[in-house]
């Protein structure tokens, strides 16, 4: 009987899906490395080394991690990856603001904005593809929620911008006189989506951002902006310790129900009561209220005085935001005179009330202008 040899099967390594280490918690990284190391002690040491390479040095190649054994580096390269997001489009405003359109692995699109200022550089990041809140004055609100972002995609926004701005090298040179505006000093969750409706992934991302053996952001340099998801306010404040910004935008429920429909679930009095009674503010900590100035909608003297009454007894700062126009909206920006008069009433009551200067309007990167064209796939499209 003739014996035939079985054909030799060759595995195509390019088909192996490697696990991206960006966005994983320290414990998750340790657990993955435990399968490659002979002891817990060694796995712990490797996890610390790799964490430092990824988040302190911005290294993307395991082969360049020179304090790790070559054979182990090879094992890492076979099993894992250190990935960045894909920049589909990059636009730079006349005022220096940069808007990034990122294309994710499922072809979803999100936008992220870098805002350089004289004394700081702020990165505005997204937490969802689209948004579920449908705020009527916000361009993002016209895009239905597609899905939550993962911690990999949230942290990935920062890492990708770091690369693009050459931040890793600039941050090393900061001690030699480089100004803060040349690097990212502040992070605001004010891009696409409601952060507290994606709390678990936002939480993990923040814990990575504040790790003192990695990116090392101060908690006070990170702001989470929310429309007022009341049940999660205390949890977010206590667990993360970041600055909290409330998208208020109105001083009575009838108007806020239209501007911020979430108000129908948790109205103004419920929101303010939670802020006053449940959040234990630390020394010098204040709640920031975001207030978009809409012509003949919420910009009257009565509104200003009512706002002062609402926040009485609560350490606060009120950011007044001139409305930024977008195609299809019926809203208009309040006049400069109205905005200044509104601010004076608040300041007279003892509350800081800066008027935010619009940034990136010419590239649709200003507050309330972000939006991608991603639509949620229907079952028959999957």
C-alpha cells in the first residue's frame, strides 16, 4: 500500500490577532505576562518595565525595550502589540487649534481636539461614537449613539496625538524652558459622548492617565464633563478625584428639558441637591458649570440672577460659552453685550465667570461642533 505524506501546514503569522496593551490596566498587563514568565515576581517586574516603556517613553516596538531580555522581547512581539489610532484627517485652525478625525478598527469615526494656549495645552477627547443625549444646541447631539469607546480607544486618542505632536521628546525638554502650551498639560472629557454613560471604560482610562509610573497626569488636570447623570456623580468624584464640569445651560426646567433632554430624568433641583449634599469637595475644589449663551433663550438678566440663586452655597465657577454655529441649527449666539452683562451679575455675586474664547471655529472644532458621519449598523448590515 502506498503511503502518502500529509501536506505540511504553515501558519501565517500575519493572521494571528495580537492583544493591544494600550488601554489595559496594570493588573491586566500583569495577568497576560504571567503566562510568559516562570514566576509571579518576574511577571510583576516585566509589567512595570513594559508599562514604563509604553507610557513614559511612548515606545511602540518591543525590540527597542533594551532593559528586557531579547528572547522575552521576541515572545512579547509574537503575542502582543502597542497600537495607535489611525488619523483619517487632521485640520489646523488659523488660531492653532488642531482637530483629529480618527478611524477606528470597525471604521467608526471620532473627533479629538488639541487646543494650545499661552500657559497650557488642552486635549479634548471623546468617550463615545455619537451621543445618546440629543442636546438640541450641540452638533454631536444630531448623531445618534453608535457605541461606547473602549479604554484602548480613549487612551489611544492621547497616545496618537502625543506621537503626532512629538510630545514624548518635548516633555523631556520641558525643563530646558519649553512652555506648557507646547505640550498637553490638561485633558477634558468634552468631546463626543457622555462620559458617565460609559463610566467603566472612562474610569479605567483615567486610572491609566493618572498613574505616577506612566503618563502621570494630576487629577486636577483632568476634567470630566457631564450633562448630569446624577446616580454616578458621587461615584465618579470619589473614585477618580477629577474635576467635575456640569453642562447646565439653563436655569429652569422648561428650557433645560429642550436644551438638555436628560433633564427630564434628573431635573435641575435634583442635580444641584446631589452636588451640594453628596459630593464632598476638597480644599479649594469647585464645581464648574458650563453655560452656552443662546440668543433670546437663556441669556436674560433673570436667568443670570436665577443661576446665582441655584448655585448659592456651592463652590462654583461658571464658564460662559458663546454658541458656536453649525449647519442646520436654529440657535444663534448671544450678543457680546448680553454675555458681558450676564458675566457681571455672576461675578458680582462672588463667582468666577470667565467667557470662553471660541477656538477652532473655522474647522468646526469649537465646543458643540464635533460630529462624525458614523451610523449605527443595523442587524441586516452586520
